C-alpha cells in the first residue's frame, strides 16, 4: 500500500509530490538504511497547502515503493499535477515513472539535476510525457503560481517544450530572505520525526540556511554551481520550530542538514541562545568545516557541548594535499586533526566524508585517502567513522565542466549503474566510467573492504 502523506480526503487532489526512489523497489526490495526526509519537497508541499491546495507526498525512497506501485497510486488519486524531484542518480527511474503517468496529468520536475541541465532534462522528459514543466532553482513560489493557473510564459525560472520548441522564462522567484518562512508540515513525511536507531532519541531534521559560500569543484551545492548567496533562517524562527516539534512530538534531538551549519561562532550561539530562551533543551548534530572549526577556542567547544552537541560531520574528501587543492577544499590535514581532537576529547562523535576516484587522482593518492580514514578511525577509538564515496560527476560543477572540456560528452558522464547492498545500497548508483588511475571496480572493492574493517573496529 502506497501512503499519500498529508492528503485531505474531502476535496479533489491538486498535487502529488514524489520523492523519486534510487531504484525500482518493485524489482528488488529496498535494503534497510537511513533515508533523510525530502525537506525540499516538504517545503513545496507546505507552501502549496497554505495557498489552499490539496497536496500529498509519496516518499518512494524511504518507504521502498516500486515504479508500478507509485504510478498506480497516482492514477487512483487523479491529481491535476504530479511533481518529481530529479537528481542525477535518480534520473532514469524518474523517466520511467514519467513514461507511465496518465497523459492528462501535468508533470512538474525540478531539483539539482534539472536546474543544472534544464534544456536537456525538459526535452527528455517531454518526449515521454508531453505536458511537462521544469523549475530551475528553488520552486516553492513558482509551483504554487502554476497550480493557481498563472500563464507559465510570465512565471520566472521555468522551462517547457511546445510546438515552437524549447521555451524558458528569464529570472527567478527565489526568496531573498528566509524570514517568516512557514514551518514544514511534518505530516508529509514518512520518517520525520523518527526514532534515531543508534541512540533511541526522537529526532527531527532542520534546514536552517540555503546555500554554501565555498567553491568545491565536485559539489552540486557549491556557490559557483548554484550561483546564489547564502541565506539564513533567523535563529528565533529555528528555535520556535524546534520548540513546537518538541511539544507536538516529544523531539529530543535535531540534525541540522544545512550545507554548512557551523559556519561561525556567532551563528551557532544565536541558535543555541534562542533555544535556551524558549526553554528548549536538545541534543544536536550538524555539518562543519575543519578550516573553520580548527580556529575555535576551547571555551566555544565547551559551550557547544554544554548546549547539546553530540556529533559533527566534516568533509575531508581526500587524504592527498594535492587533491584537496585541486578540488578547492581549502582544508589542511593539520586543521582536520585539530578539529577531530577538539571534538573527540569532549566525547563528541565525528562523521568524516571522503571521495575516491576524483579525476586525476593517482593510486598513491587513493591509498592516502584510505590511510587517513583508518588513522582517524583508530585515533577516535569509536568516536570517528567515515563514509567513503566513489566520485560521480554532477552537472554544473567545475569537475563536470572540466570533463566536458576534455572531450567527454554529457551522455557519457550521465551513464551510471546500480550497485551495492546493505550499507553500500545508500550509494547505489555509481559512475560507469573511470576518471582516476584506479577503476570504479577496484575502488568499489576498496570501499567495501574499508566498510567491513570499520564495522568490525566500531563493534570493538
């Protein structure tokens, strides 16, 4: 049974949003692994609902739905619109869903992949579903306008195909300020709030900002890729949302899923102090950068821990200094160790993210990445763990543009295949091509070996 979350049953359905699954779970069941709620779709759903529309969300990735199940549920619901988020790894699954939708339904597509390759994406989706509109960038305002009947020729930041070919509108309806944003209606989500499997806490996830000021060459969220400035939700609004979730759901912990939440001391203090002023006490984890956190004082680390900090995720990306320079990471190994030591000495967990197979990476540099991950793991004595990913080229990034300039075609770079089970299923779509000295097959085996060793080490 497909759950249509957030739906009001007393009036016709305007919009069904689909969080596209990583693969067709009708062919093979989904492995058990953590899936974050589709917060971006939740924002769109909340905006549309507050505008008076009857909206629901199908979280096909979290709940493990197959393509036929999704399409059957949509057909039975008969909405005016269906919205699907298009990410590079889920693009082919999304196309299969689009092919099977009833022809009279207006298909809305967006998210990172669609934003980076709007013309290519709207053309390929329009071939399988004629009535398709693509939204570039943030879509909550534009989607609501289209649903309200606005002529798409006058709605900034959208694309479509008609009898005259490719059409697009200049501009954007991106919000310049995140003040007074409506809190996401959590009834749209299958798994938020939820019980954290590791700690047993009731946890929710919060986005407190949009954008990142850094320019990492591989990242689809980089400032150079999305071209937008960082905007932050006021600390008081974040605190009010958390306090409301505590009152409604007994939330005990918050994961901040901003691209970069621990961006400076002032921002963190403003949020923590606002929570304290509302009488909300929480445990929290967030994203940080070693080049920023290495400069924090011992007193500030103590302040964060006293206010509930229990885990920080940091992007290391490579054990090679040369490769970190190539990808504009702007982080030194000294800063990495300084940050990890400051956190683990206070019993704060550290989650490290690394990438192997970056274009131009040598076998020795790959080994340096795995070596650094192992040294950090052993040093942390159970407090440090790492997720190591195989490089994938994302449209619009500097790495993508360099590969195109060197002779690769867009279609070649988009060739990816499903691989992995269990823990690896989280990274199920891997590139079909080799960009570094070691092949994807060799790198995948090295990742499997590392994950096995890490699991054994953390079990003690």
